[in-house]
């Protein structure tokens, strides 16, 4: 395996010169080198593996490309099955079909796929070598060094999915070595998984070691600590991570008081740790004013607006974020949430599916996908989503209540009652359990659980769930909800 130093050279870097290949496919343009599919000049919010699958087919247009060949190219070294390829092809067919290319990908039974649409090579040129200053910081030894070396073996794949101009705000503050570390750190950070956040922490620490005068490494460390406190709050002490983030943000702002990244981090710290909604909004607005192209600022501002019930404003910021950074599963999942609570179930389905394409194990997106299907009237797909949720790990305990409600709505009352027994054992006072009871006709028990739901300074999601509409007058909720504006 190549060492870090072999990938990030000291002088010219011919090993990272890119061949720019762009293809025209009907109204689409595929930038194969950077892993971006655009429509009318706008990048589409597709996952890097979906675009890589398309690239594998387009580069051999007219030939049969087997599923094994796609797996070897797109999921190198990973233990995945052919269903991953099928899911990517399904997503591609839907996108292409919406624009008149419904037969572009033909299935060859027991063999693979053939791309049959006309393809035009637009450009094939070589970018000039990048000159960087000599690095004086050696890669870390031991476990951290091995992890970083392993991470860099994936760099040429994952970095192509992140547009450089958007992924590294104020890029001149970083050396080329630091910029690559930072971009890879942001990729793993966007996964929001325990393993991803741990890797991002190591990579951001390496950014600090490489470029100690840049605020980006410190702000990246703060963002990792903030997300650990949020996503892993049941297993860690959030106060400890908030304290670390506060110190890291202070250091970043001391290096650059106009760092958009640091101000966005401070906005989330003030919201999550200090419960300072007004101060948090001011920091997000300042970050966006300093760098309108920083996706994380829009994303975090959108999520905080959502939690305050300002759905229209939240959707605006989240849409800006996903346009700037289409490979963020977290942004897609939050857009699905905002669409669902706004009654836009078709949009919720689209955004949930995009989030799951990027991260198939994202339980929150699966939950929202199932509920959107349920309220859109597609109960078989809702049940399929909840059954998949039951199989995938940390969020599996939410599945019985959701399945109980969907089974009840579809007339499978015996299955619904069996699932409800599991839900009562796991989450007896949860909102989903209450909705399952309501679907089974147990109004008194279900409404009693909902009536005890706490209201806080943030709008309580359960009490604004569209599933509650038929029962809202019975619960007398209007007077209990905090006033919000959209």
C-alpha cells in the first residue's frame, strides 16, 4: 500500500494530474473525472457510487458490463452484493427516464447491463501539475498512521465526488496536502456514523498538524465533536465534546476572525450547547455572508430553522446546501424531514431515497421514507421500508411501532397487534407507539401517550406530525404548541 508521502508529493505531483473526460448524454453532461452528472449546468444530487456506476457504463457504451465488473470498480475491496449495483441502476434509470432516456440502460439477463443511448465525448485534456510547498510534517505513526494510510487509499475515489471549490472554503489557507486531508475529513464527517466521525477527527487533526496556522483544521475538529455530541449523545457525555468544540472554535477564530467555517461551527455550538437561538442564527447568517458557497452553514441553519417549525425557511437553506454539496446524505435526510412535515410526501420520498443511496444504513431516512409512502397511500412500499429498517442495526428498535401502524392501515390486524406488543416492550411511551394504537382503534391509550409529550422551546416533532391531523381536535393541542412563523 502506498505511503501518504507517495500520494502527496513534495514538488510537482504528476501522479494526481487528472484526465478530464466529459460526456454529453442527451440533456446531461457527465464529468467522469470529478464524478458529477449535470443537467443544464446544474449538478444533480446523486451519490458518488451512482455516478461512478454510470461512468462505468458510459465509458463502454454498447458493450455489456457485468455486475462483477461494476462491483470491482465502484465498490473496490468492499464486501457488498449485487443489490448495490441494482439500486444504483434503478436510481440512474429514474433520472434518465424523467428526461427522455428511459431505455438508456438495458438489462442483459444473468450478465449485466448495456448502455445504449448516444454518447458524445466533449473533452479529453490533462490538467497541469500542481505545485505545492515542501511538507515538514511526517504522517503519524501507529494506529493513527495506519488508519490515515488506509483512508488515503480511498482518496482518489471519494475526493472526485466532492467539488473542490465547495469542499475547501478559503482553500489558499491550506497546503495541497492539508486540502486533501480536509476534503477527505469532510467526506467521512458527512456520513455522521461513529466510524465516519472517528475517521474525520483523525483527518482534521492531521490538517492541524500539516497547517497549524489555518482555522480549517480546528473548525473541522469542532464540527466532529459537535456531531459526536449530537449523534452519540446516549453513549458519550455531550458536555465534554461541547467544551472541546468551544476551545477549537476559539482557536480557529483567533487565527481568522472572518472564517466562515468557524462562525458556522460557533452557530451550532450556541444552538446545541447554549440554547441561544438568536445568537446561533446570527452566527449562521454571518458565515453565509462571508462565504455563500459554504454548504455546512446552510445545512445547519436549515436544521435549526426546521426544529423551530420554520419549514419554508428551513427548506430554502437545506436546498441551498444540497445544491452546493450534493453528496451529503445528512442534508438529503433533513430535506426529507422538512418535506414530510410540510405535507410534500413525493419530495420526502425523493430526498429519502437520495440519502439512502449515499448511505444505505441511514435509519432516519428509512423511517421517513416509509412514513412518506404511508401517507401517500403506498402501504406495501411503506411496509417494505420499515421491514428494512428492522434489519439494519441501531435504529431497528423503532421498526415495530412503525410496522404496527402500517399493518393496521393495510388491514393486517393480527400482524399489527404482534408488532405493537414488541413496540410496547421497547418504547411504551413513544409517539410512534401512540400512532400505532390510534391506527388500531385504541384512541384512549394512544391519545394519553401523546397528551404527555413534552413541549420545549423547540417545536415538538410528534405534535406536528401529519399523522396527528385526524385526532388534533381531540387532543386540544393548539394551545400547547409554541408560536412559530414560517
